[in-house]
C-alpha cells in the first residue's frame, strides 16, 4: 500500500479554485517529483498535504489514515516533515537552536545522536552551530532547513523548491543530499520548478498544470516525453 | 560660496542651526522658563540655563568629532565650535530683538522685506535658468502679492496683540530673564552675554573633544555627575536626609539646591575618580578577565551579594518619597516582565495590557474593601486575594486571547487596543456601578497586614513589590530557556514554519497571553492596596503604552533591560513632576532618540543584538 495517497483533492484560496482534483500516490522509499510552472498548484498541493490548508473535497491517506482534516502540527509527530518554500529558517535563532526546534515534537533520547548525524550530513552546519541562522548563506540555510526537517525523524519528507534562489553550483549539492536522504530510507515528495534536476533523482514524477495532474509517469519516461521536454526542460 | 560647499562647513552650519532651533523651540514652548525654576548650583546655574549651555557645547563637541574625521586642523575645529555657538544663540537673539520695545521695528521691517527678498530670489533663479522676461516679472509680482498677504496678516496679528506673546505665549518675561541671564533691563548687555556664553560653550565643546582621551573622559564624568546631582538635588537631598544629620545637610544644600562649595568639591572628586577610572579601568577589567574562573565567579558572586543587600536595604537608604517612586517602578517592572512574555517572547503585540492591571486592581478592591462597596466586610485579606487577582487576570487574558488567536501583527495590536478601551468603559459604566462604583470607584481598601503589622508605608510595600518582581523574574528566566519559551520564539519568527515544526500555535499563543496577564493582575492588586482607592481613570491606554515603551526602551526580551526601562520611563518622570507637561515632551523625545540611536534598547537581549548585528552585516554585504 502507498505511504501517501492523495485522492481528488480540491483546495481553494477564498473563491479561487487552486487544486481541481489532484490525485497521486507516493510509495514507501520512493522519490516523487511534482513539477510544473508557476501557479500550477505545486506549493498548494504541499500545503494541503501538510495541513496548512484544508481541502474542500477529496481525501489524503497517510499510512492508511485520512489526514485531510488534521491540523498541521499534529502531522509532524506522525512522521511528515516539511521543508518550506524559501527555506523558512528561524533567522534570529542559532543553527543549533533551529535544529532543536526540528525535534520539538520528540521526547525520546535519540535527539543528541540525530544532531550528531545531522552535523555528519552537513559538516558546514557544525562549523556554524553557534551562529545565527539569518547570517548563513542561502545554500547553508537550505541545508539547515533540510537538517531541521530531518530532526523530526520523518518517514515522509516534503521538500518545497529546495533549489530556489541558489547558485547553480549549490543546486547539485542539494539534489545530492536529497538522494542521500532517500537512500537512508526516507520517502521524499519533491516540488520543483527545476524539472531537469528533479527528474534526475526522482523515481516517478507528476506534471501539474493549472491545478490538475496533466501527465504522470516514471521519471525516465518523463525525461524523454516530448511535451515535458518542450515545456519544462527547455529542449526543442 | 565656496566655503559653504565644503563638507566641513556644511556640517558646522547644520549642527549650529540644529542646536539654535533646539534653544528656540524649548524657549517657545516654555521649557526653558520652567526649567529655570530648578537650580542646579545655588546662584550659579539653573536647569534652564544649562539647556542654553548644553546645546551649543554638545553641538560643538559633535562638530569637532565630524571635523576631525573630515581632516580639519585644530584651529579650524575651534572656530567651528565658535560658529556653532554663534548659530545657536542667533535665532534666540533675533527673537529677543523682535520681542523688545525698541527693536520691534525690525520685525515690521523683516515682515515687509520678506516677500520682496523671496520673490527676487526666485526671479533670480528663473533668470539664471534662462526663462522668458515676462514670465520672470509675472512670477515676481505674483510671489510678492502672495507672500505679502501672509506676512501682512502676521503683522496685523502682532499689531493687535501688541507683542509676540499673542502668537508665542511662552515668549514671556520669564523667558527673557533666563536667556539674557537676568539682564532684561539692558537688552544689549543681555544679548551680548547670551552670545558670549553660547560662543564659549560651543568652543568649550570642541576643545573638550580635542583633549586627550583620559582627561576628556575624566572631565565628562566629573561634569556629568555634578550636573546630575545638581539637577536632581531634591532627590539626592532626600536620600542623604536618611543618613546625614541636619547641620551637615544644611551646609551641602540650600533648600533643594546644591551650594557652590560642595558642588565644586563634588566636581573635583568625581573628575579625579573619572580620571582614575579612565587610567586604570581598562587594566582592572583586563585583570578581572585574566582571573581564574573560580576567582572570577567569586568576584561576581560578591558583586551579586552587594547588589542584593542594596536591594534589600533600599527603602532605608532612600527614604519615604523615593520608596514610593520605587514601588511605582516595581509595579511597572512586574507589568513589563509580564507583557514581555507576549511581546518579547511570542511576538504578540498586545496593546491592551491595562485590562489585566484593571482586573487585578478591581478584584482586590471589591473583595477587600471595608467601604460601602466591599460587602464582604473585610473577610478576605490582601494575601488571600492576591492569588485570586492573579487567576482572574489570567482568565481575562485567556478570554480576550480566544477571539484574536488567528490575528497577526497590526491586526492583533488594533484588536487588543480595543479590548483595553472596553475595560476602561466597563469600569466607568452605570451597568457595573453597583458592583465597582462607576466613576466614583472603590474606596477604603485596607493595607496588607503582615505578621500583625499593617504595611502602610511605601517602605514596607516595597518588599511586596520586590518579592513579586523577583518571583516573576525567576519564572521569566526559566521560561526563556524552556521548551515553552522556544516554541514562542519559533512562533514569533514564523508562525507557519512553527506549525510545520509540530507546534500547536493556537495553544502556545493562548498560554502566552494567559501567563502574560498573570503579573498584570498582581501589579494591579498591589497598586490598589498602595493607593487605597481604585478609580476607572487610572486604567487608560497610557498604562498599556507605558509598559510597551519601557520594554522597547529597556531592550525587548531582555529582563535587566525591562528593569532599567521602568526606572528611566517611570522613575524619571516621577522625579520631574514639577515640570508637568514637559515631562511628556521629554518622554516623547527620549523615545524618538532611542529608536534612532539605539533601537535595541539600553540592555539588548542577546537575540536582538544578534539581529541588529545581522542587519549591519547584511548592509555591508549588499554594499560590497
């Protein structure tokens, strides 16, 4: 059974019909990419899954349980972690405090060990652990946002535009990291405008177009799909 | 013209005009005359005259700083100070002339000339820009007529009223007395004195800046301490009164004013002390930081011990009047620490904090009053009601928090502001009159009784406030470093991301409002017991604004900052009571200056100084 199953969700901003029946599945251990242009509904989909917005219709099953009416903060304890768009680090808190906030819902003894493994994954963060997050570079902030999300020990990691606003050199690094996290057994749902990179690490992908799923296929097939190439990969 | 274009000349001009405007303004609103009432050193200088001296010397000092950076020679710097002094006095001198019988014609002349001068200036500019001749003449005529109408109306007003007082009521004889150094009769001598004093002060300021750092620091310490002691002579006398016999006191003070010899002695001693500190302070600090950690802790502990002892003995040291001020300060420290939970930690801009204060005060009033409204016949004592007041305020905080949970930032501020107003109106309403007395309020609130003694003096009430503040301080330090504190900080930073971390933001905000309200209730109850009566007009929006300001001035989210903020914003106005309305002018000026020069507050919390440094870094980064 799929870890996450999204069935025909309709989400509105006031009167604006943003998601018009989006459905997809994420299986355990997969990397799934949601690609699409600006305003296609990628971020809305993520916000709906993470509970920051509620769908008016449709259901979201996580591990067999309907979470479409759950409040956002309850989902973290269930194993869904989000890296918000624009990174969303707590700019005035130090790196270490940010990471502590990631483990907010946990009360087990493994937090220290996880902190160590976060620093292992991102040695850069250890160098700067006493530094205020707002003074980090964009790439470092992205690392911090991802590391913070991992501190909750998620089964499902939602990544919203991790490459946004980063220098091309850093983008490779971020996708490398995502791949490594997936290898550790974390399921990943990735929203990206950078379709080229996203489809390289993803197992499967969904193309969103004005609030609907236009194409769904394996990443390998999407990479050679003519429409995708023309519209999202910039290949004529 | 070339001279004016240089950066240095412009600096001097701007600073001089600024301090001139300051003198003119403070004179025109009556501040100088009011301040003249308070002498600093007997028969030597008053607070009003100090303003006349302080403005040019401060401007001269700053000008010297800028000129040194601009690479000026010492002679230029002193002449810069002189120019600043001249410009400071100039507007006041002109006003003096306009205001006098003999030179009134100058005002008339100026008013008649102004339209022509301004019109000609613009015509000249148009000519320079190569405009059409007819346009130049036409606009010249139009300007003369337009400005002429304005100045003519001014002239008419003066004509009718006879002197400037019709327009500027505070340009009075008292003002003339102060600015001419009591030479109203011989105006020209007075004006020369003012000019000389101002020139001297400006030059002195610039010379002071050019002194080597150690004597400069020493002199600044000496002057500052002497002037402060003199300006707050009454306060200092009240403190000394407790510990010094009357004859000695009489030798130091004439009524509330420092006598000349003690003032001189104080200046010499404080300058010498400043000199020693400037010479050896650095070494002392270095020596301290070189100490072994255990020794350092011992020194710190000793310091804390002395501080604690001072806090405990404070009422005996400062006497009744100042103890009363200390109790008021303590009440505001309590509220500051409470409101800081909402504003500093959780970032919830609550402008209705007075609600909790009022609830606490009225609860105590109604439950303990032995007057007609206290139907419980004094069954409840102060000590029994304090927890009730605390819980009631928490309930009020909770109830008012529920409807605004989803609001953020400005909207929250407006809504809470409304709640504060609602409480004020409820307190004064006829509807609740049978219960809480409407506009008459509740009277006959008994003082707290502790182990059989009635705590009726401020010296005794002080200990209640001190104890409550220490408990609150302890709780708020613990909160700051707790999981709960962390969740508030996360919400303050970014509510959505906080939710994504698994924080129940609604619950956390409710908790912040409720806990924040608690100390407000206690503060209100102590206030009611201190005053003995509770009136609705004690609970205005100004309470909320005062508490907010003291947090911001002291340093947001910084506990020691809040204490300092309360001392400065609540204590100082109490000591300046005789200046009535000018207190608020100074209060406002202080707030504006603080926000420009030191937005992080007197003692910023680590967090905020991080932020400000980050801001500076970001600025540097973008400048690259």
